[in-house]
C-alpha cells in the first residue's frame, strides 16, 4: 500500500513517517526551506540535511518512525510512502 502526504516542518522535531509493522520505502522532497531528517532525537546538528528542492529515497525499518525538523522557520516536506 502506498500513500502520499505533505508536512509542514518546524523547529520542533515531529514524526513525518509513522512507525509501521512493515518495512517502508520513503521518498522525501523538500519543497521549501531546509529540512533535517532522522530519528526521534533529530536536530539541525545531527539530522540528514535536505536543501530546498532535494529529493531522497530512504528505507525505514519496521516499527521505526522518521522525524523532521528545521533550524528556523518552517519548511514543506513532500512524502511518499510505499509499504514493502
């Protein structure tokens, strides 16, 4: 099953891909601003940086969630999730 979403990312880390009992393949596209992605402890210092316009494909394991945060302001993150 696949789904897509749009998230407004702020300076407070939030779940952008919820945990699932299945492995997931996630496509992320930073639509505006700089976004940092990672686990629940993600910050702008330790997250994987996506600049405006960047795209990435990530595997997200079962029972894991993906979080995102900005260093300032807000940014739009487009998300496509495919459950494996």
